[in-house]
């Protein structure tokens, strides 16, 4: 794979690894990010990986764009040729798929001519790759949703989606880390706290990690601190 590099500001360099989304890419992008930040230290002020790209924010007083481009290409060539892809880190998240927390489960099932149990089985049997983290702190974009249950976002977002809500948006799934507006199809809820600014790390996710969902019953959900939602706005 040949990189495409574009300077987006006096202190920003966008690195495009590919023009096509592939769940194998996030691990390669994370490897490049880790290698560059380890090599350049404080020269890199931020590094933001996504589905097919890596945004580097750098200190232009310590390195020129031209020097950084040479460093990026050299580092990528070494990684691409000499290092194997690291093994996956897998995060298992419990999910309660009950009606009290899944206002869209029935409609998703009806749309695809499936039972709600079949939707739950399909969703929870998939292994998802963390492709990006954004929208809100701790919000991990997970791919890819099985085509049998892939469902578009709502045309009109809800005013409040409770923390822990597990959603589908086309080929993506995600867990809302906090209460927020949102338009994803909500089919369950995860009782785990997924973003804590006082913890280290603040979230369990990292681009390139694998996430799996484990269905749990109501009593387990409540015992783990899960809360039912009676007022979907």
C-alpha cells in the first residue's frame, strides 16, 4: 500500500492509507501512529486515526512538513515490509437486548423479515473492528454489521439516547458512552461505563481493537448497574 499525504494546515498532515474502507486497515493505521509517536515524541502534538487515514498534528518549529513526510514514508515502508500484523485485542461487552432498552429492535427485525431473536443472534455473533473514535468521547465506530441487519439511521434523531445504548447505522454499530442526541437504531444496552475522564485509560477502546457483544438477561443487566429507559424522546 502506498500512502497519499496532504498538508491540511501549517501544523497538520493527513495520511491516507487507502481510498477504500477495509476492517483490516485500522490495525495498520494504529501501528503507524504508534511508531511515529514513539519515534518523534513531542514533535507530534496529536495523532487521530480513522477508517482509512491518520491525521498528524505536529510542531512546525521542531520539524518541517517535508521532513515529516520523509519520516512518515520511511516508517510506513519498514512497518509494511518487516512487521507482521499484531494479534487482536478483544473486548467483550455485555448487552441486554430487552424491550425496555431497545425501542428499534422490533422495527429492525420487521424491516429484514427476521424475528427479534434472530436480530440479536446475528448482532451478537459478529466480531467488530474499532475503526474510529469520535462524535463523543468514548464513542467507538464498529464495523462491520452483518448485511442481514444493516439498517440506516433514523431521518430525525432522538433528543436523548441513554448511555449504554447499542445502535446500528448502516454497516456500523456503536455503544453510546453517555446520554446524548442520536439517530442510530437502538437495539440494546450495555451496562458498562465506557468513558471515565478520571480513569487511565479513559476508555477501553482503541482503533484496531475487536469488540464482541454478549447477550445477558435482565437480572444480570440490573446487577451490573444497567438502567431501564421508560421515556424515549
